[in-house]
């Protein structure tokens, strides 16, 4: 029985050429993809070259020794989301050691919870219902991490300005450099004198301030300035923070603090009145020698504000709104033509202070003052038995009173970023959780504390990543422009349409009843017989 093999159909030349063409096309596609992967190029058509990386950033990315993680906590509704994403695409084009994760707070709930737990991120909701985080970007390498906020990404000159200066590249490159090897600025909270603890989140602690400062990329530690063997308790500290006092510094402690300050240290002192078993009921803080070189002296009093527009009802004049004075620390709190609405600074249980003259002492500047109706109560003995708000008596200090001062001594060396600095606040209430939980219109005290610490710990900025040109971020509509828009929409636009309609109506009426001239094409298409007629 004969075997029949499978029939084979030979390919003709056309089929062979088609097959070769398909294979060649596939090879070309593969080669093009390989070429594109090796020769990645992006074109930045923005006028300010916003997404073009500077040589300093490119060098930083190409020199990365190990992978760096970047977590972007921005939703699709956030105006920064696309600009940050475009910039990070350019970053990833320069290195393979950048691991970028995008988390939409509104949609990626599980991923957001993981990031919150890992980096202690706090979230809230806007009036529109969108979830927002207190840090919009987290850059991490191992145990080191760096937080970036909206204010790090863009710079706004004033509230009425419609342009912003993009700072995304400066912020991201600076964060990457900091997690690679940069040391965080160390802030040292003192203890040993009844100070509020940075580990306590309640009303008796400054734990929330500690969390805020860590989000601002500071290293927060505690130091016991009263320890017997504390010869150099502030060694390595950029700023010493005294968060309220219930007891006085000893002479030895004050001398150590003075020596450290004159050697280049910086101090934030929040000193409410200290009560004690004395004739006046008030006790000295014992810091005269430390504050003397900065021209500052504390008063032993309790400030009472009697201006009804500034004092809060039911507070006995001890809780009131203070007036900020012009200084780099209070730049966002002083009213001006550019800033008409600013957060108010609310203080509670404050003491006053004044300038003092000491040999070679610096000249301090006012940060906060009271009204002329305020006074400093110098005797609080028997205050627990008072039924009414205290009134000014003989020997009390008259207003206006200064309740916050800032001072700076000359630089110790030309290379130093600034000289030794001191900020003294007459109330520790500004550092408490309640102050930082206030609504924005009355959160000025918390903003002042953050600004004061930033001023005290000021470090030189990265200069090899230049700033980008300002870009439009919105429009400003004044009462005059609103009236112009109303006239344009309600008067000019309808009037223009009406005039156009009238003109068309007149043209049509003028052409009615007139015979239309036949076009040459229409005449040529008529039959010859009809044309002869």
C-alpha cells in the first residue's frame, strides 16, 4: 500500500518577498527601540525651560552610589502633580538608581496608609473633600529621609501675585543630596527646669511641634542642661530650644549657655511667667547673664491686655492678640499693601521684656508688642483668690509692652552664615499643640515659631541649581476688572451680536426683488436650443 506524503505548496516570489518584508520590519522595530532606549532624548518647549535639568542636577543623578526612593503623594487634582511627574521623568532619564512611586491620596488608600505608617505622615481633607498630606514628596535612602512640602516646590512673592517661581528642581536635588550624605540641622530641646517635653503630644507637651520640625527636615533631640556632668550639653546643636520654664537656671547652667551662645550657638527661649513662693508671687528665670550679650532682659510680670478688640472674652486679659513688628521672622504676619489679610498671633499668659545695655551687647528688634492699653502686672500674690480681672496698680508696667525680641551678634568668622542669634518669646503657649491646631486666621503664633527656628538655623542654600523664571499661576480679579467683565458680558457682547444681525437684515432687504445674474457656468450648461431662443 503506497504511502502518500504531505503535499507541500511552494512559496512563490511574491509571498517570499512579503515574508522577508515582515521579518525586516520586525527587525527594524526592535533596532529602533534599542536605539531609543540608548539615546533617550526629551524636548522642553516651555519658555522658561522648566523641565530642563541643570548640569549640577545631572551630575548628582549620574553619581548616585545606590538606589534612592521617591514617594510622590499628589492626586490628579493637584496642580503640582503634572509638573513634578514631568521633572521626575527627566530625572529618571539620567539614572537607573531612582525608584519613583506615585500615590494618589484620594485613590490609593492602602498605599497611602503604608507610607503614612512608614514615614509618620499626617493627612487631612480640603473643603472640596480631597485628601492632602503634610508632605507631598518623600525622598528616602535607607534610614534617611527628607520631606518636601508645597512651599519647597514653589515660591510665592505675595498673596496678590499671579506668578510663582518654580523650585521643584532645587527642592528635589537638594533632598537627594541630603539623604546621600548631608547632615540634618540638630535642634536641642532642653529639660531639667520643668520644660514641656517634645515627647508629649498633649497640652503639657510640644510633641506636635517636634513632628512639625521633623517634617521640616530637622533632627530633634533632647538635652538635660541640669545634669551634673553636663559640661557641654549643647555640643553639636545648631539651635537650643527652651520650651517653657517652671524653674530657674542655676548660675553654672546659665554660664554654660552663655559660653555656647558666644561661641556661635543660637537660642529660642519661650519663657512664660514663673510663679513661686516670693513676695510678688513671681520668680526670675535666672538667664540674665546668657541674654545680656544680646541686649535682652526679661521682666517679672504677667501681661494684661485691656483693649477689648484684642483681648479674648473670659480670659481676664491674659489671652489676647499681639501685634507683629517688621522683621524677617514676621514677614508673613505683618499687614502691608501686598498682604492685607494675615494670620493673627494669639498668646496666653505672657511676660514682657525690655532692652538692656551691656558692654558690646547687640541691639535687639521687636517681634511682638501689645497695645498701649496693656500693662504688666508685677505682683500676683494671692491670685487664686481674685474674683475679677486684675486692674493696673502702682508699680505695674505701662503699655505698649514688648513680648518677643530677636537679636543677632556679629559673625565670628567671614565664612559663618550668620552671627549668634537669640529669639525670646514671652509666652510658651505659642509652642503648644493648641497653637498649631488653631484655624489659619489665628495660627500666627505657630507660624512665628516655625519662622523663628528657620531664622535661627538658617543655612546657605544650594547655589549651583539656579532658580527658574516665574510662571503664571492664575489671574487676579479686582473690583474694577470684575466690573469690566460684567460690562463686556452683559452689554458689549449682546450689542455686537445685535448690530451684526441688523446689518445682515439690511443687506437682505436691499437685495430683495432684484433678479440674480446667471453665472457663466449656468449659461453654458443650458441646451443650445434654449440658448438660441
